[in-house]
C-alpha cells in the first residue's frame, strides 16, 4: 500500500517522464527521416521539370510491367525501366508542349488503323479495315466500362484503350518532334571538303620519339597536392557517383556430409516393406516398399521430389547414371547416387529400342481456349473431340483420304507439306504428341489431345533406333537438416559477437572464411555471387551507418552473410586515395615530358636522336583520320600536329601518349579537288540524322530539372 501511495504522489513526475520520452522518440524519428523536416512528401518519388512522379501511379506501372516481363526480371530492374520511361515521357512532353504539337482526331484514327487494321473485329466482309467497326467498338467499351470486351486474344476495357491511344499519340508527337529537328540537320560544303581532305591528303614525315620509359619512375616524385591539382584540372574525368564498399563473409546453409548420408539411408529404407502401427485400427499395417508396390506412379510421387514420368528415357535424359541404367537388368536397382542437387534411387521397369527421329502426319482440330487458337475457332473441347474422332474413323478405313481432309486442319504450316512433320526426340514439341510419335510403332494411328487441340496422328516412319529404359526414380533434394541450419546460425552469431573486438579480416581467416568485397551505387542491387540484394545496399547508404559498422543479412539460397562497411565515397570528385593509381601515371607522364623537353638542345632530328640515344624513324602516307603513327602506336596529338606544319618544317617537342616527339614533314600530297561534294554532303547529313535522336534526348535530360527521391521512397 505504501508503494502505491508513493506512485500516486509522483504521478505528475511519471507523466512528465513518459511525455518527454515520447517527445524524444518523435523528434528522433523526425531527424532520422529528414523528409519530415524538409517537407519532401513520401508519395513523390521524383520531380521532373516541375511535374511529380507519384508513388501510387509509379508502383501501379511497376506491377503491370512485372506481370508482363515475368519472374526473370528483378523488381529493381522493373522500377528502373518504369522510371526511365516516365522520365523520358515528361522531358519530351515538356518540349512538345512548348511547340504546341498535338494529335487531332483524324490523325488518331489513322494511327489506330495502322495498329489494328489486321484485326478481324475491325474488318468488313471483304477483310478491309472499316472505321465504323472501330468506332462502334470504342463506343461499346465506353458504354460497358469498367467491364472488358475481347479483342483478338486479349481482353480490353475503356481505360486500357484510352491509355493505348495516349501512348500512340505520344509516339506520333515525339516522332514529329524528332523529324522537325532532323529537318534542320545537315552538312555544309566546307564540312564535306574537310571530310574529304582528312582522307585524301597525306604526309610523309621523319620523327624522333623519346619514350617516357627512358626515365625511371623512381626519379619522378609526385605529391598528393599534384594529384589533387591534376584531378581539378580534369574534373569531368574523375567525377563519380556516391558509392559504398563492403566486405562480407558467407555462412552457407549447405547440407553436411551427415545430412547427405541420412538422405541416402532414407532412400534405401524405401526398398523393402515396413510395418507401422495404425492408431485408428490399433493394428499393425504393412506398408509396401519399392519391391512390392503395385502402383509405381503413386509410390514414386509419394516419396520423390520429382514426379514420376511414365515414359522411356534416352541416354541424354538419364543424367549421370545413364550407362548404369541402360545396362542394368529389368527389375534391378541403382543408387542412391548424386545427380546435381538430388540424391536418386532408381528401379529399371522396362527396356526398349526406340527411335530418335520420326516422320508423322497430322490433322489438328483446335477448340476455344486452346493454345494458338484463332478468333474464328468456335468449337468447344467436346465438339472438337467429336470432330477429331469422326475424321479418325474416316482415315482409319481409308488412309488415302488423309490428304483430302487436311483442309479441316488448323496447322497451315504442315498442311503445305501434306500435313507431314519430321522431327528428332530432342526437339520441342507438345509432350503428348511427341510421346505418341516415339512410343508407338510405324503405321500406328490415333487421336491425341495436346494444349493445341486434338490431333489425328499417323506414324509414317521411325529411324535411328537406340536403347532406352523406363525408370522409376525417387529423388530427394539435397538440403541442410535443421541441426545444420541451427549450427550455421550459431556460427554466424558468434562471428558477429567476436567482430566487436577482432579485426574483420583476421577473424574471417581464423574461422576459415573467405572475405569478399563489393562496391555499389545507391540505386543498384546486384552483389557479385549473391544476386539482387537491395537490403544490403539500402543499409550501406543509411545516414546513420558509418565506416566500420557491420550487420548480418539472410540471403536466399545461401544462408547468411555478415557485411562490414569499409568505405564511403560521396558524389563529386573521386577521392585522392582512389584516384592515385590512374592519376599518378598521368602526372608522372607530364613531369617526365617536362624533364625530356629540358634536355633537348639540338636543332636537327639527327642531332636530337643522337643526343637522346634514339633513332630517326619514318612514317609515310599519314592521314588526319588515321592517328596511328608507324612504329609508335596511336598518337592523335602527334599526327594532328604534323598536319599543322609546312613541308620541311621541324616541330617543337610534342607530348604524346608514349613519349615526347619531334617531327619533320618531308612531303605533303594535297588531295585532288573534286568537282562535286554532293555524295559526301549526303553521307555526312545522313550520319548526323541517324545520331541526332539519341543526342537530343541526352541533351534534354542533362538540361532537365530532376529531383530524384527514389532511394528514399521506392527502392
């Protein structure tokens, strides 16, 4: 009771303490989430030329694109693609609005005609595009919205139709914009003359090269301030985006030897019958094993991670055990054996000599919903089956009528060859069609259903016979046991604790772990060897993460990694430490050039070569376009300087890529004048037109006002 009284007496103090704690929590969150203070809304992922890209609309587009591209493309790749599309749309629309470009009703109808004139829904009885049918279709979509109507193999509603119209309009306006620019692009006579002369005018020169390697690197001192000065003088070459560098080690949840032994032992126990107590009947039941089961398919499917295939397999299909299984007696076992990520236990059920190549002919009767069925198909599956059976009964009695009935087949390609198809076993065909063609005998005929419809199939020929085996295989995926997974987690946890007091690399070496490194930008996702790992990238770019911090992450297909942040490079000029290696070469080259020039005192090439321990070399038929100097390599600055000299003149020292050069022009062969430069003007003009589209957009993007907030909103 006394305690309660004291609490009541201090209730005001407690309320103040709690209030302050909540206040500090909110303020801390505000500072952590700087958008709350800067006023940047979380639903705006970017602002381009004053137009916002909203989060909800953006993510809706991402979902739609993900459905189209499927699981082979990562979410980050899809987001990048959607963002690029939106960026391009807004930037180009800014220009289109300035010019007042638009698509009028008549032009839109023409665009729609070009896009949909092949659709039967918009054709008259003569298969000619009918604009009235198009108008009626659009009007119907508007009336039934938001419901959908069929169009070809698609279902469209009014919203998707208007979106498509807008897309067509944007494409047309954008093309008009680029065409306007291209109309103003061309080459002049002066440019054509320069182009011609760069190919046709030639020089013969003598030169002396004093290579930079003639001065040892140890004789040239380069300071940090000189490296910084060089970088500032060449800023464009050394500008970088913000990056983070991490070290990481893997803790893999791989199956141990004990796990693999357990899987093999479990597979072997399936061979014999076993007795189990039945709780319901209170009696012992005998569970049939691989030896005595009457239903092989059900038995395999009950115990295997790979479903049973009731077919004869060729050598290429039997994996690592092909030789053993093809040579084994019927009824014998092989295994357990390791095949990729599985342990397998196989029983040979039957053997046969089967063809690897067949020649068949068929008639295909599709039905509504079948794969590749056209819009003119109206038969249901049951009706198609009746039709197929009727055709089968006719051709079975008189096979000569097969060709006469091909007009009923929807496979127009094979119809051109009397319905005949020749294919090998390893080619991609509908599995049911392939199975019938290879597992039956020459002369057999039957009705086979596939995803394309019903086929009346006749086997005309079979060749290249080889041994095959029908095998029942129980496969178990090789996976880590719970004990192994627990051991991996414990090892990872102990590493994290030890990393508090032990240097990361030393600790990894002590534990026998390989340290790997990765450097990435803020909007990237891939870490070599780990694939898409946005969680790691996000962590490395968090504002409160500093060099030396580390964290563990669960990694699908691996287990865990422990990552340590080891470097932070901010956007802007590359750090001196990272730039030292490439810049050092250039600064050292400049200083060597200065030292070489200071040693040159003679006035003739022969004397200069003699004083510098070099030889006079010759280069003939130089052109402005070919910057390769015979005997020296690619030297654009040196070749360019040569074309600025008069015949007989000797150049001043020229700092090239591989050394300092002194030139003398021996002979100038002027380009003969052309009477007409029209062909060159046309070629240059076309080249400019072909590149202008990308260059224009690149320039527009560089000039656009872009506030990119993706990293904080959707990445």
